[in-house]
């Protein structure tokens, strides 16, 4: 799974909307066994600094692939910023 679009993070400090290149997220993959096979959690994360004020923005976006090939759900954890717009994902098998 990959992020299919850049992510826009709004800085909590100054309100600037930072466009974060989807390729600047680090990706990790966790798998757990469930009834219909493995559920894969794709974890896109990174620490970024607001380009306007330098405020630290931490962002983690999780996409859950289950069953294989389908996006089941997604979630996010952020600190110092807000994720504008729902992230979109592509799954290529
Ligand atoms: Zn800022």
C-alpha cells in the first residue's frame, strides 16, 4: 500500500498549510493473522517542521489492509498539526 496523494498538514502554531510529499513518509508494515488471512497495517509516519514557523508536526497515518487487497479502515495520530482532507491509498499487488 502507498499513499496516493501528498498530505496537507495544518500547523497548530501558525495555521500554515504544509504540503508534505507522500514520499517523505517512512513506511512500516505489520501483519497479524485473522479469520480471512493476514491483516496488514501500513504505517506511514514522519516528523516535519512547519515551513513557515518551524513548529514540529508529528504525523502517523495507518491504513489497514484486510482482507488482502482491500482497504478496510484507516486511522491517524498527529501532534502539533491537523491532517486536512482524508488521506487516500493505493494498493498494488
Ligand atoms: Zn507553523
